[in-house]
C-alpha cells in the first residue's frame, strides 16, 4: 500500500511541475542558460578577445529588439489576459460579478485585440529591419574591424539582422500564448528547442566552425522557434487562430491600448535600453580585453536577472486575469510568493558568480579575465534594487494604469546625467554606480508607493520577512568582494 501511495504522490508532483508556469519557465531558462554555460569554455579558449567581444555585443543588440515594440508586447499580453478573464475591453473589469463562477472569455473582444496586435507587429517588423541595418551596423562597425578577418564579422552580422527581424515578428505569437496563460506549454517547447540548440552549437564549436558557424546555428533555432510558436497559436487558438480567420486592424482597440503601450515603451527605452546602451558605448573602446570582460559579465548578469524574473513574471498573465475577476487577495498571495522566490534566485546567482567565476575562467584557460570584483559587487546591488522596483511596478501595472514613462523616464535622466559626469573619472565603474544612485534615488520607492497604494499593502505585512535575509546576504557578499580587492 505504501509503494502505491508513494507512486501516486510522485505522479502528482511530476504533474504539478509539468503544468507549473514557474517550473517550466525555469526549465526553459535553465536550458537557454546551459547554452551559454556549456559554450563558455569553448568560446573563451577558441575565440580571440575581439571575437568574444563581438559575440556578446551581438547578444546585446539582439536583446534590444525587445524594446522596439514600443511597449506593445507587454500591453497586448495584459489585454489578452483581460479578454480571457471576461473583460468587455473598457475598464479591465469582468463582465460578470458572480465571484463563484469564473467568467468565460470574451471572444469577440479577444479577436479584435489579437487582430490589431498581429497587424501592428507585422508593420513594426519593417522598422526593426531598418534599425538593425542602419543603427545596428553603426554600433558593430568598429568592433568588427578589430577582428583579424572582418569579413567573417560582416557575414555573422548579416545573419543576425535576418534572424532578429524574423524573431521580432514571432514575438506576436509568444505574446498571445502568454496572454491566454499557456505559459507552461510555451516554455516546455522552448526547453526542447533550447536543448537542440545546445547540441548543435557544441558540434559547431567541436568542429571549430568559428564565429560565423556559431552565430548561424543559434539564429537558425531562433527562426525555428518562431515557426513553433505560430503552430502553437493554432493549437491553442481560442477561436482566434483558425485557418479561415483574417485578422483585421481595429482603430478603437489601438486607441484603447495605445496610452498604456507608449508609456510602457518609454519605460522600457529609458530602463533596459539605457542599461544595454552602456555596452554599446563601451564596445567602441580600444581596450578590447576590458570590453570583452565587461560584455561577458553583463551577459551573465542578464541571465541571472532572467532567472530571477521567472517566479514573478510567469504569473503576470494569471494576476491580470485575477484582476479582471476582481480577486485582489489572490493577486497579493501570488505576488508575495513570486517576489520571495525572485529575491532568492537573484542572490544565489550573484553569489555563485562572485565566488566561482574567476577561478573557473582560469581553470578553462580563458583568453580574458573576469571583471574586477568591486565592479561585479556594485552591479549586483544595482540590479537587485532595479529588480525589486520593477516587480512592484509590474504588480501595479496589472491595474492598467501605466506609469513606466514616469518611473523609468526620471530614473533614466538621473542615470544619463550621472554617467556623463563620472565616466571620465570612473571609467566603466560609472555605469553601475550611476544606475544604483538612480534606482535608489527614485525608481524603487516610486514603484513601491504605487503598488502599496493600489493593493493596500504595507512593508511589514507584505514583504519584510521575505526580503530582509536575501538583502543581508547580498550586502555581505558584495562587501566581501569590495574589501578583498
């Protein structure tokens, strides 16, 4: 009897993980991160500092395509979730006031939202291609000419332009899947494709295919992922993605969504865009080895941030639907648990890199060194404060009152001003120090005030216990890193 009971419990646990948005998101992120981690020894040994710098610069430019959607992606995800919660599209509130039955999706409104979304993303894809071809090329022009064979750099960059343009168009499909809360299914397929990308990338490096071969195989899997997501949209169509359906642009939907979208877009531009721009600016330096080390560290930090986002961000479509159903208490419970896991994930990742990055790079015979420990410590504190404020801003945003343009706009101005004034004297250290000052000086407390007010929260009741220990550990590790220099 006992073995049968254990078997049932094991099956139940596996089933919960299989359908868990957080676990499947972590699995997807783990495999995508494995792609970086497993490739690191090959890249750092086989590639020159100039090639390492360009590889991570390409990653930075590719990641910037996330902000070119002008905030439409996150906004459409939220409005699709509203429609799935029964919203009539006017206030984000449910059309049903019966708290005992979950409202059915408002399919007519869902079709209008998705139709407008698909057409807008198709238009923006042309803009992305132009920006990559002109602006992106200018940003990689100088680093490419540090290569021993610049022609290889230009071939690799051409592949990046084509694949990134296609990937941007595919963001419309992933937005839809997350909006209808098919996060678990979406991330499961991502995990499988990421594993395939790892195997093929390792084969490219094993046979020494060089920068061009590695870029080509990675971008191929990005294109295949777009086709996969399109297929998934037709599998989970909600009566919207069907073969006979012709999407139509709806001006009323755009007018309804645009106020939130442009505020989100400005917010992304003035936060993520400015942070990543430091990499583009620093990449123009002649100090190739220092640049490659900084770009490598920024890439590692971005992976930590992405992992830390998973427990909270994977629940945003659910929280948006709960808001449409006016279920405030469940929103608070979900947000509290997600934030707690996010804090611990970030601190664990930061600590692991602080302790083991440099020894591991020496062990594999890397052609570059890891960045100064003081720089890593300040980056860790700055990005932790940024993530803390960002989660509160995201929580407040499910009310569809978007203040990203204020939060990130003012923060961005502070960051630009401080970085401009201090770069000559502090060099690369100016970027994380300016970021930390800007996020402490405005962004974090402004975001907290907004979410506390909207959901009637207090620091003691909502997050003191879940925040204090991770913060103390983070500060202890950072202080140790600074003092051992």
